[in-house]
């Protein structure tokens, strides 16, 4: 699995699409911050660092490179 980034608008309750690069995510974060319904809210760029699968017992965590 490849590393990816997501944007999260504070108090919105959801994430937006995945981005392959921080640069792409920052462009999206700026666009989201400029939208009228998001004025005054922080927009965070989150980086995926690891994941787990629930089909394995015990659950094993994998690092994303």
C-alpha cells in the first residue's frame, strides 16, 4: 500500500478524497478552507501511517511506506 493524505474539515464529520502527495492535499485543503460553509474552520491534512485488517486474529498492524 502506498502512503496517502486526506483533508479533514474541523466540525464537518467527514474526510474528503485521498491524495497521493502532500502537495495535492494542500491544494485541496486551501480550496476547502475558502468555501463559505468552511470559513473559520481549520482544515487538516492527515497522513496515513499504518493500517490493520479485521480478518486476521490477532489483528496485525502494517506500516505504510
